[in-house]
C-alpha cells in the first residue's frame, strides 16, 4: 500500500511540473472570448458514475490532477469555466462552460476530457452550444436605457449560476423584426432593475441543438434572480417560449481547485 | 465474522459519541426556518440502489449511523425533515426536506450526504427548491377569512405527506395583479374548510427549477386532503396550471430514527 | 449440492408451518374491503430483475414461499390480489392490488414485500392509489337503469384484468355538478350492455398520484371489454380525458399459487 | 473444450429429435388464424442483451435451438411469425407476431419464451395486441372498389415489414358512424393503387393497450409503401390520428431458420 | 504481455492484407449513390459503451481494424460515411450515413457491424432512414432561382455536419399541392443566400420512421448555417413542422482513418 501511495505522489508531482510548463505557454485571451460576439459557448454537464466514489482517494486525486492537466492544455485556445451542480440540480454533478472561436476546438477539448482517466467516470452528458452576437433586437431603444445597461454590476463573488435553455414558438419567428424588437424592449425594461445584482449572458443556439437561446445567469442574490424571472414571465415575449428550462441548471460558481477539492473528498 | 461485527459495533459506538458531541453544539432555529419568509426549501428525493439491501445488516446500521451524523453536523444551519416514500410513490424511497437561509448551505449538506458511505447508495435523485414568501396575493381578503386561516390545525400526528410541484401557464403571468388576486381569493375560500385537518406550505420555485410553485401538505386524514384537491381543481385558477404533479410525491412523515429502523431491516 | 437442497427443503417446510399458523390468525374482512366505500386501493406493478431467472430453481421456490408468508402476514388488515402481466403488458411482470382502510398499512406491506428476499428482485415499480366512494354522479338516474346495474355479472372465472388510469382535463372540473352528472349518465347508459360480462370497479385518485381515476376491469370476454371501451369513447365525457391509459395494464387474474408456479419455472 | 462441444452437439441433436416429434403433433390452422376475424394478433418486440453476443457460438446455437423448440410447442394453437428489426429499427432486434383465438394462449407462449435459456437474453420488450374484425366501416362502398380490393397482391417474397400503431383523437369517436364511414371510404380509395404491391392487415387495439389500431404492412417495394403512406396522410381521416407510429417498426420478413442463422453469427 | 502484443500486431497485419484484397474488388458507384434519386439514406448513430475505453489500446486498435474491414466488405454496394458527434452532441459518439439502393443491404451492413468485435461496444443506437427523390415541390420556380441553386458550393473541407429530422403536421398534408409548392418556393428563396457555404441534402422518411424528412447539412461556416436555419424559421412553411430536431445531431465530418485514430486514443 505504502509503495503504491508514494508512486502516486511522485506521479502527481510529475504532472504538476508538466502543468506549470504548459501554463507557461500562455492562456487564451480569456477576456476577449468572454466578451466579444462571434464566440461559441458550449455547456457540457456530466454526472459522475457510481465507480467514482468507490475508488481510493489517492486514485481520485491523481485523476483530478489529470483533469487539471487537460484543462491547462486547452487554455491557449479556450476559456473554460467549471460549476458545481451536485445537490442543487438532479441533472448533473459538474458543468463545464467552454468558449471558443471554433466549435471543433471545443470538441477536441471534450474528446480529451472524456478520454482521460477522469473522464471515463463522466456519464449522462448534456451538451448544448450557442453563439454570442451583438445585441440586435433593440435599435430604437432609448439612450437612458442603454446607459443603464452599461453600468457594471456590483463587485464581489457571484456564487450561484443558473442556465436556462429556451425555444421560441413558430409564431415568434413569423413576427416582423419590428414586432420582435418592441417585445424585446419591454423584456429589457422589465429586466433592468436586476441588472446590477444579476449578471446575464445570451447565446444563440438555433440549429446547433433543439433550442433557440441559452440564457446564463450569475448572482449572489438568488431572490433578485427569482424576481427577475418573475418579471420576465409577465411580459408579452414570454408567451412565445415553447420551452423554458428542461433542464434548468442551478449550481454554484467554483474555481477548478474548489471543484477538485470537493470531488476528491 | 465475529471480529468484524465487534469492530463494527465499536465503530457505531464511536460515531454515536461523536454525534452526541455534535448535537451539543446546538441546532438551527428550526422554528424560524420553518415559519419565516425568505427561507429556501429544498426537496431531495432518492432511491436506494440494488446494492443497499444486499449488504449485511450491520454494515447498513453503520452506514445509517453515519447518515445520522451528517444530519447532526448540519443541524446548526439547516432544518432537515425526512419522509418515507417507499411503497406509496414509485419515484423514490426517501425524501429529505431541507430549509436554509442560503442554498449553498443546502448544497453542502447534500454533498456531504451523497459523499458519505450511506449516500453512495442513493440514486435517481429528484431535487427542486423554492423560496418561502409572505402571502401576497390577497390584499383585499375579508378579515373573517384571514382569521379562519390563522386557527391552528388539529393537534396530533400527521402521518401522510404529499408534495405537488406546479407550473403556471403563460396566460397566468400575463394577467393583472388584481385578476390573479381575485382568483387566489376564490382558491383560498375553496381550501378553507380543510385548513384544520390538512396543513399546507407554499414555496416559490420560479427560476430555480422547471416549476413555479412547490405545494407541501401534511395530514392524518387523506380523505380530507383528496377533497381539498378536488375543491381546488374546480376553481378558475386551476385552469392556469400547465403542470400539476409529475411527480406527485406521497409518503409518510417519519422521524429520522424511524427511517433508520425501516432501512436497517 | 445435495445437502444444500435438503437444507432448502427443510427451510421451505418450516416456512409453510409458520404460514399455516399465521393463516390461522384470521384474514381481513376481504368482502368488506372489496365492496365498501372509503377503502384505499393501491396498484403496485413490478418487473422481475435479470438475476431472478439466473437463480437456482430451489432458491426461487424458497423466495416465493417467503412471498407467500409476507402476504399471509398482512391478510388480517389487507385484501391482496395478484395478477400476471408478463407477456401481455410490457410495463411489468406482476401486479398486486391491495385494499386497505389506511394507506400506511399498504405501505407497511409493500415495505415488507420489497425488503424480503423475493422483493429484492422486484424493480421498475409502478404504484398508484385511489379511494373507493359511493357512486355520486347520477342522482337523477332512472330506476330501471339502477336496477339493471345491480344484476350480478355472469358467474365463473374472469381470466383477464385491465387497469386504465385516467386524468380529466381542467374543463371537466370547471363544469357544474349537473353537467357532469348528465355526462356520466350518458356514460353509464353506454356501458350498460356490457355490465353482465365485464366487471368494473372505480377508484378516485385525485391528489394521491398524477391521476383522477383508476378504472379496473375483469372479464372472460375480451371482445366485450373492447366493445365497452369503444362505446365509452363515443360519449361526450370521453373528450374530457386528458390521459387515458399510459399505462394500460393488461394481464390475467391468477391465484397466488398460480403466480408462484409460473415464477418458479 | 472438446468434450463440452460434443456434449452440446449431442444436446442439439436430442432437441431436434424432440422437435420433430412435437411437429408431428400438428400445427394450428395457420390459414384460419391469419385470415379470419375474431383473432388476437400480438406484436412482441425485443432487444437482445449485451451478454448474448459475449457467449460462445455453440452456446448461442443451443439456445436458439431451444427457441425453435418453444415455437414448435405452441404451433398447435398459435400462428407465430418472426421478423428481423435489427439495423433498421432502433427499438428492437427481433419481432414476434402471434395470432391466437385467446390471448391467454399468447401469454403462455411468451412466458415460455421469456423463461427459456434464449429468452433470458430478451430485454426492453414492447408488446401490444389487437383483434381482427370484419371490415365494417364501408357499408356504402361501391362494388368496383370492393372488387379491386379482392384482387390478390403480386406473388413472390415480400421482404420488408412495417408496423405502425395508431391512436385516434376524441373528435374521431364523437363523429357519427356515417361521417367515419365517409372518411374511411376516402382513405380506402387513396390506398387502392398500392393494394397490389403493399399487403395490409388491420388490428383493433382499443382498450388492450394505449392504441386504437395496429396497422401491419408487408412489401417488396418500399417506395410504393412510402407513396401509400403519403397518400393516406393527405385524406381527412389522417387528421384524427393523435398518435401515428411511436414506434414505427421497420424490418425484414424472415423465416425462423434465417433469424436463427443471423443470431448465431 | 509482450507475446500478446506481437500476436495482436500480426493479427492487425493479417487483417490489413485481407482489406487490401477486399478493396481491390471495387467500391460501389459512390457518386451515383450520393447524387441520384431513389436511393435510401440511413443514419445510424451509436454511443460507445463504458467497456470500450477500459480495454487495452492494442485491443481497441485490433477492433477498429475489424471495423475498417466490415466497411470495406460492403463498399461494393453501399456508400458509407462516418462522423464524430462526441463532444458536440449528447445523443451519440459516432454517426454512420449509409446510402443504398435497397434497405436490406444497409441492414446487412449494420448486422455485420453490430456483430463484429467492435460493434459489441456500440449501444443506444438511433437509426432512421429516408429516400432521395427528384425535387418535386417547385414546378413553377423561376429559372434564375433554379440556375442559382445549380452553382456548386465553395470548394474545400466542410468540417461540420448537422442532421435535423422533421415531421410535418396534419395541416401540411391536407394543403393542396399548389399551396405546398408556393410555401416551398418561399422556403427555397430564403435558403438561397446560404447555398454556397452550406451544403444540403434531403431524404423523404414518411412511413419508414416517425418522421417525414431528414435534412442533412455540411458546412465549414457554422454561422452561415445558423443564419440559414433562422431564415427558414421565418417562412410560413416552418409553422407546419410538428417536430424539428429531437434530436439535432451536430458533429464533424471525418475520414474513417481519423475516426479510428480518435477512438484508438
């Protein structure tokens, strides 16, 4: 037993050394990927299989170190965020959000992830992708509304994450551009009071999955988030959502190191 | 065999000693969590896997003792109730209801629960959460109605529990506040005759899951509960339920010790 | 091998002796449970797992003897019927129908059943419950109709069983009592020609599961049953069924001994 | 290894001898069962489990021989046909169509099949049953239409089989008999051009499963079958199909020996 | 270990030699199968089971070599394309598209594939088939539109593949041929701007599965594909899609050798 532990420790050290070297190569321009239009965002949620917890803790630590290595390897081209869904969502245990300029880069990361010793324990995957675009529904939006939207949210940690996929009905798409813009302005105004405490991000998913939009939220005040959704349910545009949720993913924002710590226990 | 049993017994004794110490630290203000607004209620239902019953009874007892320990550890911040669904619901065997002021505390409990030796046997989780609020639909409610609602229900054990998740349709949310209030008053009046024998509690779930409300019932008179639901099905507000149940969870209210006794057999 | 068989045989003999003693204690007033209002009827259908048939026949016989013992133990308070669905329904292999004055008695039986050595092989449970009531929809029903309904069905074995769960739509419940009574009279008249060869029983399920009614049929003439359902599909009340079946359970009425014989092979 | 093979061979020979003897007893009047009204047709589709292909080929051959034996045993009372769905349907690998005058005979065959060494590998069963009736929708059908329908289809093998379950909507059953007959005449006329190359058979399923009809097709010209369905989709009666397919079963008509040969490989 | 590796290597060499011989026999007229009407296209998607990655890499390479052999064997009659879905779709890992003049040839290939040592790891199959036809909806289409459609797409690799199954509603089929043609012309005009960068192919599935059409897309510009689908969602014909996607399959076009390389890792 002793010798196998020391072998593992030596292996972990080795992997860490490699990681430092890989990290040195340089990460993707994370800020650009997270803010610019024309970027693909992929949400990949997984459950850990029953064998995961049956493994020795040292084996799990070694496999989690490999997970860290796989993520580091792809940092040059991708922005990868991790979330802990376990306990708050019954759909999955962990969620990866991957931003890339080309979906094939995201595919390569997920192939490497699922092919790794850690990834062999990932099951029941839920994957959907969308594209970021310039806000384009609200050409006639009043200037004061635009100004308010640009005020950055409150600083500090935003521990909760919510992801809600949406599919519009056929009526929505048969409306004129003006009709949709008018409804979106009402939608935007209803959301405005919550822009400071609830961070939002929109992905256009049409054709890439059985969705039209992926809406992403971060907040440290879940009550505000709930009030936001209630406000959005009351505007006309909401009546054109054929699917809203299914699944609604709820979890907490975590650093990779926190995820590793939780999964190692 | 004998030595492994005595080892287990010693282990159980040890855990119990630790539990007593943990208990001494003090429990959360359970009453506050169960009665005040602004509290998150999470319903986490699980099935026990096929391996559970194949284990030796002493192993099961040791694992159930650990379950007790995990619950005790979180009693300071959470109010945790347990229910036995097995035999009356096909969705799950046990149900935990957790009240917390912050959902991340609930997540930490469920992480500890699922990561425990007992939790490794919990599968097919169904988890949904809602927030308690002050009753706000019925500003114009007559005083005699309000007074009747405040009469406490009959004392004594309420052995049955029913949990029914609800999603309203888009029409409901597009009604004016007054229209919704009028319908809710009709709803409340229909429910009044059953307020003494059927205890109700409401959680607002919008945005936290694919639901709008979680309705919780306790009663020792199932016939009264059934008459209550039939009465509620006949009011206008019921026509705005896009989802009512799916699942309907039916079980019996049990103390943790009773659950442990049932699962140990 | 030989010694293990003789051990089993001795065990089976022992169990049978115990059973005889248990039986002597006295059975529930089965007739009352099966005919009176205010009784809960639970339908619990199960599949047998893949391991069941892989066991040695003697092991299976021993486990089936235990099944018999569990049923005997609860005969004092419950009326328990068994049905063989295998081959005619893809939802389950066996169906138990349990009548009780209190659902917690039914829960205790199903806990004992599922906790037994036989029960460990029962998977994919489907469970739903309803309450028997006095017929109450048809106050103005003509006397000759009432008289015809009281004529007992043809004697003799009724080998087929069909269970159809029903959920009414919201429109149904928003009709006046008179409107519903008028529709139910039309329904009853349509069913009348089949009352002699198709035995029916109704359970009110609202609130106890995602159903409003459970309809139970026994017949030795499946063609008559089919004609009955076709006749019922043509009356107005049928248009208010939001769910009809899903699942429709079809099987054969069997004695416990016949079930045991089939499962032992 | 060698001795186990020779044991198997001897076993297979033995079973074959038994089969010949069983066959000699006489088969059911297959023609009657396949053409007369008042006969129950059951469609039982199965997947083979993962263990099936992992077995030694000789073991598989022995088990397939037993399959043949089970079918022979029931030939006196039943007409049993087999189809290969694997590769063309994702719902199942093999399909059995069983015709019987009593469904309990079919149940006995499926019990024997599933209880056999071969049957232990059959999983994910899909089972539905219907009753053949005299054509009764078209009393006013012109004589020339009737005459054309009686022309037998082209001789020769019909390699493809398609089974489509259908459920009508509530509106359909609330139409008058005349309205339904008129629509069915339009339906029949639309189907007429394909009656020579696409063989059809109808089963009435109402009440026996969550269906109203099971439609069965055999053809060697899939393009004609597709044109037939397109023609049927264009008549008014099609608008009353609440469910059409789900599943659509597509496969090839095979003799039992061909099925055995495919499964043995 | 060493000897088992060298045995494997020798086996792989042997298979390769056989493959070369098989290849020499001659491939199907791939161009004809991919362009002519009256050809059946089958989409067969599979997941790899959990055991796949647990095997030694050399074993996997040997099994992938067999996959190559099976595909080569059928090249004479079939056109077989492979796609990598893993990472971009949660429905499957690999997708085979098979073109054949007779579906029974496709069935034989899939039987051989699933029966091979590689195929034993393929699970959760999704299979649907359609028939290519001459474009027939747009008899009155203006000549300039027809001309534009004939301009070949941009040369170069098209790395992304998207497959979207479609089922039309009953209203669609009850429209007159002229009404459908008018809607299809609007559809075609909306799609025109994307014909250079998004390659499309249509399969008629009515009756062969629970679908009416299978739409297949290849593109190196996913943004253009997304704009194409958005444009199609805005025309009247889109309102007659009862099902659009479910699943939407998204992946990358790969050569068989690339797939083998990815799966071997």
